[in-house]
């Protein structure tokens, strides 16, 4: 039996726990060359559905019940190498942006986007372009350049003494995040964050969080 040819239309799947948002996105991307082929309200549901649907573009919210959108990207990206995963969220926080892209997202959009701009972004993501506002792209490039420069720094033994997890905590601390926000970003408890911060202060020889953050921003 000869398999049916794949539709020439751009196939989109959406993961968002709000029915009104799903309806609005569905309406926004309705076009002769685009079709919404599947929707999911949770990451767990998406994990079961997406590998069967294999959409061209997968739009994912970050703030989902249970597993969040970034963890979903980390799970799905290796399984769907031909699918362009694009975050569609209210959050423009650096740690969400960086973590999503690091784990395999091909774009990052905020829900303030106009409907016609969302449709253009979906089309551009499908052709391999970066689906992201310029301001977020600039911030992303800055963060990766900063991280590359810092990783190449070998003349700061104090920073070199930190564990990878402590460096992650310190980076987010330097971004101004609270213990609760750091815990949410790294999927650890605020108490565990406090323990890491205490270890960081001790290893860096700093008296408080502000000094530790300054040390991170200006190593050596």
C-alpha cells in the first residue's frame, strides 16, 4: 500500500492549558497554508500526542500544570528533530528564554504578539528562521557571549571552585532573582537554594549576596 502524501500545509500543534488562549491562537494562525492539527492542555498530554502527530511547528507555553514547558522541550526536542519548537508565553524572563533555547527551542514568542505577527512567526519558524523578537534575540546573544567569556576565564580560582549547580544559582542570583524564583527556574526548593547560596558565599569569601553577584559579574 502506497502511503498518502504528506499535506503541503504547515502543520501546527499547540500546548497551552487555557482554552481561551488555544482558541485565540487557532484563530490567529488560520490560513490557507496553515492548519492546527492538535492541541494539548498539559505537558504530559503533549508528550503522548506530539510524537504521533509530528507537527512542523509546536507552540508551547511555559507555565503549564505539572511539568513546565521548558522541561517539555527538553523531553521532546530529541524525539522530534524535524519539528520546530517555539515557546509562546507571557514570560520574558532571561532564565526562561535561555533555558528554553538551550534545551532545543527554535524560537521564543510572548503572548503580547499581534495575531498577524504570530502567523508570520510560525511560517518563518517552519523555514528555519529564528522566531523571536529582536529585543529578546539581542538579550539571548548577550547572555551566551557573557557565558562564553566567563567560561573562558581561568584566572579566578574562587569561581572555578564552585560546582556547576552553584554557578547556575549564582548566575540567577546576579540576575536579581529571589530564592523562590531561582528554585522554580532550577526545579529545586528554596531551602536548597539557600544552602547553595551559603556555600557560594563561603567559597567566594563574600559577605552577602550583593557581593557574590558583583564577583560573578566582574570575576577576579
